[in-house]
């Protein structure tokens, strides 16, 4: 099932997501599959549960599109449940990021190149991994979503002011996308 993606301006994107207990969500594997389907439909490389309106600590990533630059990313497809970034190390590096909830806006964002992360997969198996490069960046971007943060929060005050109107337009639905979205400030019924 493909979910509509929640657009910038919806309060769910600013809320710190809650942890999931295995018995609370017995159909987690189906949700993970649906999130991957939604993400692929929108041509994304990551998707967090708040982006489909669910305030839970879950996100999925597939870094495979970057395997031409980093061959170890071939088939780097994972679900992260109740993730906690334990450590971020190295000198920050910039990359032009975008977000499915903020279509048509891309900005340079600086992040540390290596992370240590603790999480559960969709089978409730615990992992503690050290990840570097593009996979670490994608994880950090999605992790920010479950913390109620957006990549635009990492921009300078000047850059934020320069894109303010475009962000407002996205919230109202005044943006062209080829995937389903829910816009918090769109006018209902005409």
C-alpha cells in the first residue's frame, strides 16, 4: 500500500516520535513493506514514519542508488526501529539534500561522516552498527525525522529566509509532485 507523504508544515513532522513495542505493532513487517513501496514510488532513498503521518520511531532506507560512488552500498536496504544514534564522528561534510516532505527544495547540509547506531530491524533483532559515508548521511536525515527535525533546520538563518515563501507554498499544496501528498494548509473544498 502506498501512503500519501505528509508535506512540510504538518505538526507530525515536528513531534518527537515515540518508541514502538513489539506487541503494540504486530504488523510491523507489513508497515515496513508499505513504507518501502511508498518511498520507491516517490523515488526516495529514505522514509520515516512521521512522513506518512505516524509518530513512531521507524524509518527505512535504501542507499543502493549511491552504489556507483560507494560499491558497499549495493543492496544497503534496511528498516530501523527505535533507533538511537550513539555517536557521530569525523569532520562534517556537505551534500545537497532534499526531502520527500519538502519537494523541489534542495540545500547543502553538513553532517558528520560516521555514526554508531543502535536499532531493531523488522524482525525485532537488535543491531549496533557503525556506518560511514552516504549511508550514514541518509540514516542521519531519517533519524532527524523521528526526532522532529527537518534538514531545513540545519540551514543558516539567511538560507531559511530565502526559502520561506517556497516552504509556505509547499504547505498549501502549491507544488507539483508526481506522488500523493497531504498538505496541511491546503484549502479544502471549493
